[in-house]
C-alpha cells in the first residue's frame, strides 16, 4: 500500500488497513493523531519524555490490536485520547507509588543519629533513679510503681495491694519525699538535682 493511497483513507479504513500489517497505516495514524495524544498525555503527566512514551504505547497498541477500535462507537481520535488518558493516569499512579516506596525505604534505611552523650546521661539518670527506688520500703516502692509506672489510681492501687486508700496515699507521699531526698543527694555531672 502506498503512502498516497493511505492518506486518502478515513480513520476506519486506516485502522482496517493496519490489520493487514503495513506500517504505512501506522505512520499515517501517527501523523494524524500523535500531536493530540501527546498534548493530553503531557498535560496529565507534566513530563515530555513520559508523554512521548504514552504516544508510542497507545499507537503501538492500536497497531497490534486494531480490532479493538470500533468506528461505530466514535472517532479514532477519541479512542486514542481515551486510551492515552488511561495510560497517563496509570503512569501518574505508578510514579506516585514508586515515590512512596522510595520514601518508605529512605525512612527505614536512615537510622536516627545516636547522641551518645544524651544516651549516657539518660542511662546515668535511670541508674540513679533505680538506686533511689531501692532505698524505699517495699510498700512505698510498690505503691509508687503501681501509681506512676502502672498508671493506676490511688483507689486501684489500694485494691491491688489490699490496703486502705489512705495508707496507700501516705506510702506514696512518704516514698516520693524520700525519693526526692535521695536524688538531691546525688551529684550528677558536677551539679546537684534541683526541685522547683
């Protein structure tokens, strides 16, 4: 089939000619419709190279499966634009998913910077606190741990330890005062603990 003859075909005949295999029919479809397909794909993707890939993909798909186009359902340009829009949206979603995966990977791979001085200070304070807790009576330590570490109310602590609520409050108050005195007596990094 000659170029001159192909140019005279309407779109339906052009697609039918593609079914018989000549590349001149594909070239003519490209000449007629590639600019419109490219324009739509570029608007959706905002990327010239990706839009060019969509044009190529859409026209090659038409060339490989020309029977999918039905001239009774609309024009060839409309058919190509619908396909281009679907491919472009698929490209946007794919790029978005890829960016999300890459961002997740960066978050997982990027380990937090370890502040050795801060970490050592926290361990020192934790050690001092444990030492101070060990100076309390068993009843004071248990009541404080249940209330402050366990998040229980005075009434719940009283029920757990089997003591009156007033006794539990007294143990906690006395224990906290003894803790404060113990921690104030410890010299951390050259300065004593302060209370406000």
